[in-house]
C-alpha cells in the first residue's frame, strides 16, 4: 500500500468527525435562522402590505409638486423665499454672488 494512501486512511476518522461537527453547527444555525424568520414573518407581511400604499402616496406627492411647479410664478416665489426645490447654480470662481442667503429663525 502506498504511503500517501495510508496517510489519507489515517486522517479519515478525524476528517469525518470534523465534517460531522460542521454539519451539526450548520443545522443549529439553520434552525436559529428559521426561528428568526418565523418571528419576523408578521412584520415582513405588514411591510409588504404597506409598501404599495406608501409608493402611491409618494407618487401623489410628486404629482402635486409637479403641478405646483407648472403654475406660473410659483418658481419665482420659491426662489425668493429660499424654498426652491432646484438648487441655485453655483457662481463661477472669481465672481461674487449678489444674492443674500435667506435669514433663518
């Protein structure tokens, strides 16, 4: 019998024991994961039911802002009050901005 085969046969019980230990640890981890998922399942189902409603509400808000933005004069009002949704263009380096920042209370 070749020496390499004898060495593999000699190590086989230890390898099998290590494999059994790793399998046992994996099973315990999977059991723990299943328990966590069972606890989290009602929360995940609630989130699944709420997400479409939240998405619809955000879409309605976006439509409202778009409608308001299309009204003449609203953009100027937003820029004058400092509540513009669009950021002001940055002044070029070396030029001074004549616009004063809005006062905050």
